[in-house]
């Protein structure tokens, strides 16, 4: 890892490997290993339970505690295979690899879908990680097909990838901040195939989102709809947040992760500046709880008696760890500091499941769509994915001193 503040780094080394008995001073190596241990036990329990159910992939738990599943066409379908690949990368075993391959295969039909913008989530988290770790050429073929499907949703006149085809009476050309997360998929395929137009689409989408999705305080709208004639926004709303002017927590986390990733992919410092700005908004927010696991929406007037969203904390932590490596300013250490607190919180009994419980999911207390009345204060498969990704980034960037 490239640090830019040696004094701060020295303090970090002392803190991370402290032998103090307090939870905050537990050696980070132990925190990471505990997280991996619980994650592996839970994921294998889940994989064994779902194996007989053809096509099934985990989503959340129902009110009665039973497992709620989805199939390949759900936007969340790629996360569980991705968790298995990450766990296999940490501690390779035949069982983990076999299950990773099994559940990745269940997502393959998604490659032909042209009615969703979420093919990055679906295919890159599953097949992308599988290809990275195994080099299986079949996995690349699947992703190439999926990338072609995704590009059908790009309108050059608007310069963005359409997110939703529904709500046409309200939105002409809806683009949600979540869609930034699918640009890594296009960037990867552009590199692998030499199809520069894929990268051009990703950059155009990121540029227009940067221009139109953010408020003066650097919080993000959830939904911006564009006029298909002028290519300019005609409304800015929310769908999963409190209201149109609120800061929906997961939306802010998507923005942080998306622009950190786009800076890594392009080297464009405008993306770095936006990632810094969003990080500053989140890290300085007066309604961020002490444990740094956000409430579902920063503007809910019921705070502190409202649901948390562990998925937002996991996404934030993973993004901040990467931003701490990419940033060349003194703020880099602060990003790492913040992410470590978040990972420590998520790895505590308040959020980390007791093995054998929680329906096989790793984290507790996430919120999917509170205004829609669904998935409130439950485990969510994407919370698990970004938590395990954050563990891996900490392992690589801190405990081993650099990329592996």
C-alpha cells in the first residue's frame, strides 16, 4: 500500500497490532480472521442448504426467519457466488471452489438480459471473480455476452445507461446512482476485448452523473430522469430514500464506491475529487452513529430510533480502503482509519451473525427498501459481499503491506 503520511502510518502500525484487551484495540489481524471464519461457516451452511433447490440464490430472510431466495434475473443474483469466490481466494478448498462454480453457473442466463442495468452486479461479482481466480475462458465468454446486453441500454443522445424501464409515467429516462457500480464491468470488458466503445460509454455515464446527480453539499440524488430530446435532467427524485431531498445512505455509499473505482480505472482526477467530496460528506455527517454504521437515511427525523443499514457501512468501508490507497493526499490515512472502525463494528456481535443463525447470512441489520416496506432490518446478500470484500482489502492493503 502506498501511504503518504509516514508519521500517521507509524501510529497505525502501533494501533493495529496492539495487545490491549479493549475491543477497539483488538489486533486488526484477529478482527479480519474472525470475520473470515464466520463468513466461511455461514456461506457453506447456506450453500449446502440451497444446493438441492435448482436455480436458487439467497436474497434475505422472511419475517418468519425462513430463507428468501431469488433466481438469475434478480439484481442480487451475483453476490452470493462472489462471496464464495472471495472466501476461496482467502483460504482455497475444494468445497468452496465447487460451490462457487455451482452458484456462478446459476447466474449465467442473466447474460442475455437487456431489461436490466445491473449486469455488472450480476455477472462481474460472480463470473468476474471466478475468472480472476481461475482464468476459466468460459467465464470471460459469458461476461462478453453480458456486456453486449448491457450496452443495449446506452443511448448516445443521452450519454447514459438507462436504469429502469418502469415508471414511464414519472421518468422518461431514469438513471439511479446505483448504476455507477456497473461501470467497472464495462471497463473490465473494454480492457479484455479492446472494445474501446465500452469504456467510452462508462466514462460518459460517469461524467454526466457527476454533473447532474449531486447537490452542493455533495450528497447524491437517488433517481435523475433525463429528457430524451435534450439529454438534460427533467426531474430529480428518490425511490428508496426518505424523500427527494434526503441523503439515502446506500445511495451515498454507491457514489463513493463508484467514483473511487472510476478513478482507479481511468486516472481522471475529477473522479478522485468527487470520491473525496462524497467521503467528506459521509465522514463529517452529524447524524452518523458512533459505530459508523449509518441509519438507513441520514435525514430521517426519527433518528436515532430508525433502522440501520449495515450494507451501507460495508460498501463504504470497502470503498474507503481502496480510496486510502489511491489518494495522494494526507486524507488517505483518515479514509483507512474510518474504514477500520466500520469493519470493527461490522465484525462485532451487534452485526456479525453467530454461526448457525441468521439464515446463513453473515451480517445482520441491513435495510433494503424502507419506503417500499421491504427488507427492513434484515440480512442482505450484498451486505455480505461488500463486507467480505472489505476484509480482503484490509488483508491485502494493511496486513500484508500491499497488493497480492
